[in-house]
């Protein structure tokens, strides 16, 4: 049965501004974003050494957040799980990664453009992966875990959002094959925002939503330009994405005074102090897009690229992120053992953010730097506290099966075919193209986003969505005839700024709704309206 509910609503658009400033309600504007780069403090370079210079394990980080104690007490090391590292690649032959590299993917022009060669010529990705899962000369947070390097940044550190999106698509399509449960992205656009994109215009956010629905945690660096933005709260993109786990950085030890290329100075340093560079966004300012957790990020030691036993040292939220990625692997392994299922990403985040005497930090009590501190409290993670949780014994319900839809366009007709699972997709017009974007748990033609060249004329939308509770949204479309079969289930059709000449929707059984927001329908001929 189809219940018609046509309503008008106002639409508030929040314009993005250039990354040099931030006011309440700023989101990354696609036209103004800079291309993504590896996230490092200003002028900080990867320090590479042919042999171990300081220590075989990053003992200061381990001690600060009690990683060895957690691994021993809870018998976890990340075994059986995989982190996909979207970065500058990996020195796959390094002893720290022996037997741990399941596959690799290169989405840059480096290495002759060979898709199967993610060799790292920069060193950033190798350091990041080593922090998360290294096992050899250097011991990572989850040394039993595996890694898939996805090279989306070049050997000079730059990249493209297109490559990042392709990398996330690879994870979505291959997460089950390789048991990928965590994605690490120590990269960003260098901006400072407190709002994220609407998923209907941000395919990367849509992909992160899809991974979250599949209980794959996407961990992203918050950014390293807090001083450069004058102490204004915010994070870079894509770290600002609310469905991701965003990570800021603290010092893990007293490393003396440190000056950075943008003018930021930590006159003295010490464990648990926020770094002068780490971007941050307090939940009182932005509860949905807040910086989720802080972790040690200065200075961390891991595998290097000079040779197969080399070492590197780096600092930044880039290094704090893989610390958290490794902790996610430990929590996932423990939860699977206790409940038989991966925990939800929201559960992981709540466990990372548990408030104890070990995790509460304050920006402005002992920070000794030249930035305006926020004088607000934040949460640093602790490996023992995060695993000492009663709700780890509560097995969450498994996620619903994914909906795999197909779409074709021929002779002016866009034909959609669904299945018996819950599916949700949005069709919007961009120029002469119709872009189909899927919500979490839905794919079309095996992808989270597809598009068809449809020209400037109105098109017909037809097909059969079949069973399940499906949602079909149209945004700024010109439609001659809208006549898909919704099938059995509680389905929704939502029109936004869309013109339809004839609407003839077969609702099938179930309670279905049809709403039109600032849209025009010339002829309404719905079937099965009581």
C-alpha cells in the first residue's frame, strides 16, 4: 500500500569557506579543498636511519597507554584481522612486515603505474603501518595483525581524492576476502572545519558510512595545523567525517623543546600534553564531528625504507592515528572472542573514549607552547581501560545483509533492479549525468556510486526494487515517468527539487510513503493507494 505525504520544507545551505579561517558552521567546500597530502607537522620530514638508533620498540608510547599490559592481560595481538593503510605505500620486504602483507594496490603514477606495486618512496606509509602492526625489529600496537598497503599518495606525499575513493572502494569490495576490519588514513587536505559534507555530495563520506555499517572502523588523522589556524578549533578533511574515528596527538615523553615550520613552538614537552600542532574539536562545539580521541603522536619510531631492517621517526596526528588503528584491532579481536562478532564502530569509539584517571587530559594545564589553548578537557585512549568494559560481553545484533542493486540506462530509461534486502540510494543530476549514490549497506553494480550520461532531457525511471525496506531518493532530477515497482516491504520514495511529469509507483504490500519536497508532479497516478 502507498501512503502519499507531500510536504514543503526550507533548505538551508551553509557555504564553505577557504581553509584559512573557520566560523561556526563551516564544512569543506569541494571547490576550495586542496588535494590531500600525508599529515605531518609543518616542515617535519621523515627521519630515516639504516639501522636502529634508539630502541627496538616505541616503549614510551607503549608505557603511556599501557599497550604491553593490555596485550598480556587480555591475550590479544590483532591476529586474524587486517588493517588497510591508505598512504604513500609500504616497504613490503621490511622484516617488520614479514608474512603480514596480504596484497597491495598502487593508485598513483609511481612505480610505473603498476597497480600491484605499492612500494613506498616517501617513508610515511611504512612508518604508519609499522606503528599499527609491525612485528620484527620494531613492535607495533597490534603485532599479530596483517596489512594491505594502498598507495594513494605519491612519493612526494601528495595525492588525489579520486585515488582515496578508489582505495576505499577496494576495501569495500574486498573486506571479507582479506578480513579487513580497520582502515587507516593519515592524510588530509590541510583545512580546518567543524562540519562535514552531506553524504549526497561526498562519495568518500558515503564510502565511510558503508564501511561503518559493515563494522569496519575508518581511523583518520585530525590534522596538524592548530597553530597555523590561530588556535581555532576544527579538523581537516576527511578527518572531520563523523562516521570516522578522528585522532589528535599528544606527546608521549619529554623530548625537549620543539619548534615547527609554521611558527608553532612547544617550549617544553612531556607525556599527556597536547602537541602544539594537533588540530582539535571539542564536543561542546561540535558533538557530531568532534575529535574522537587523542593518542601518542610525538615522536614515534617504526620501520623505515632505507633497507629491510631500517628505522624511521616521525611525529604528527599521522602517527597517533595508527596507534588507534592498532588498538581497534586489539578490541575487535577481544570482542570476537567474547561475542562471536565484530563490535560496531560506535562501540569501538565508546571504548576508546572511556573516561578514567588515565585518559582525562586538559588543554591548558601543563601545555607550554605559544598557541591559545582551549582550556577544555579531552580524552586520551588507554589500552587497559578500553578492554575493561562490561559491555564487551553484550553481543550486538549482526548487521543486516547488504543490498546489491543493479542499474542500467538505455533509450532514455534508467532501470533499477533490487533484491530482498534493505536498500537505499539517491539519484541526483550533475550536468548531463545522473549520479546514483548508495547509503551504507547498499551497492549498485558492485559500487557505492555510479553515474550515467543521460543528456539534458527528462528520463524515465523504472524497474523493480523487490523485497526489503527500500528508500529511493531523487534530487534535482527531471523525470518523464516515475514508475518503479517498490515490491513488498515498508518502502519510501522521496523527491527533492525534482520535476516529474507522471508518477505511477506500484507500492506492493507493506506501508509505503511518498514525499515531495519543493518538487512538482504533473500527474499523480499511484497504484495501491487506498
